[in-house]
C-alpha cells in the first residue's frame, strides 16, 4: 500500500470544478467478502447512485460520462479489487480520477460539490504524524516510512543489505567501516576494534547494526523525532537498541523473522505500535485547549471558527469524525451562512475549515464524538486573540 503523501492530499484539497464527486466506503482485505467481490459490487452501486444524483441535478449523460467512466473502468481491474484494505476513497471529476486505499474503516458517503471532501484523510496528513520501520536480520535490511494510511519502502544510499556487506567492506582493502562526516552522537568504536576471525558473532552483528544505524542517522534520522519501530529476532533488536544513536525507538518491537513478510502485513503490525504515539499529539493539543479555555484563545462556536480558519488564525482545529456543518462562507465579504439542513449549493464547512487550517500551517485533529470539547462538532485553539 502506497503512503498517502502530502502532495496528493494538497492536490485533492485544492481541486475546484463544476462537479467534484467524492465516494467513501468500507472494504475488506480478505475473506468471503473479497471472494464474492462484495466491495466491487458496493462501488458499482455507488457509481449508479452518483449517476442518478447527477441526473437529478440536471446534468446530461454526455456531461456525466467523462466523470464516471474511469470509475466504471475500475470495475474491470481484478488486481485492484483483490488488493484493498479496510477503506476506500475515490475522487472523480472531469479529467481527474484518483483512488486512495485506507487501512481503517470509513463511513460510506457520497458527496457531490465543486471541491472534493477530504476531511476523512486528515488525521495524519495535517499533523505530520509519521513513523519509520526498520526490518532486519543477518542477511536482510529494509527501511520504511509510514503514516496512518500506509507505508512505503525507502531506498537509503549506503544502507547495508546484510552483515556480509559490512564484513566485505573490511576485507576488501581495509575500507573504513563508519562514516567520518555527519556521524551520530556517541558513534564511537565500541565494536570497531574487534577484527573478523577473533570477534564472536554478537560483535560482528553489533558492527553490522552500527553501520546500519550510522547510515540511517546520516541520511535521514539526524533531523527526525518520529517513532522508529524495529522488526527482527529478539536478540538483534536488543543489540540495536544498545548501539543506536536514535532516541525515539519504540519500546515495543516486532519480534521474529520478517524477510518474507509483505509491506501490507508489516504495516498492519507496525501501526498498532505507533498509534499511541499519534494519539499523544491529540492529547497534548486538547490539554492546551482546556488550559486556555477561560481565555479568548479558544472557541467552540462555528460562527467564529469557520471564518478564523480562512484567515489563518487557528493553531489547532478539532473536528468531530464524520460530522458535517452545511452552509456557505464568502471569504471576500466575510459572510457566513449555516443551515440546519443541507441545500443543493451548500458546502461542508467543516471540510472547508480543515483544508484552510492545513493550508495556513495549523494542525487538525479528527476526534471521536466523545472526545470533542463540549460535544461540539468543531472547536479551535487560536494563534492570537482579536482585540475588542
């Protein structure tokens, strides 16, 4: 599963057209539901309903066909329908089609507007939450970067593929084992003095893992604070923790031999470990909100929050999962309309606030209803107060 990148999110969030269709639906990774193609059938039903909705808006078949054709073409791809996870988002407009496979279940929704509905994609993209996964054995090393939506393998220059690469370097003309430039703190010679032939196996392994650690530090981790998950047999993860310069290695590890495990299975295991780290950011932001609740820096009023999101005032925006506030906001004239029931021309104002907050450098936290301050659909911690 490819990671949902910030650039893809920005592309979707920034799309404007006369007709932008967003479809969200739960899907399945395996089981009888996959064998019976239930997800394909559900998506086909969604497409047919979207067609009826567009016809009800007065669009002709000639106008509808270019929008929905890529979706109907997708029904013919067996590879796609046998490679899903727990959720699927599909975005369709004239000349624009994108699918996003999600590792979590989503509420089934179809929205037609002049922009795409991207709020369900927000939790990790907005806060920059990501993690790293290092999978290693004596004969294997792979490094991944992931977030709540997926994981991708990174090609890291100079990363040893296995222990033989490191020993090979020394045996070929005495090539230096460790880098001289950009070395990590504490990258001393604890294991450097033992030469092949006299060192025991653990010293060889420590030497190999030190090179792995040095390479990752130099190329990527020296400027990072993201959690790092280790996946290896128990004694090797213990050695890596002892020699590593990186301070954000997760206490929990994936224990075993994962050389034959595919990226999707590894992701499913790793996300269970790092989810508490991601939730901690929400907890800290909520703690700040409650600490400042008696000041003018907090608000639970959509009338205040929605305009504030457009004008770059929001530091942290809290929105209720799967919630909508319908209406219109004229940014030029600062005129807000909120409607109890959705009208044909309404936008989801929560979605608009999410997109604007992210574009203006704020953080967005999508929370379950029971975690929302005062039970509000939308809440905000402001960057500054407005002088009265």
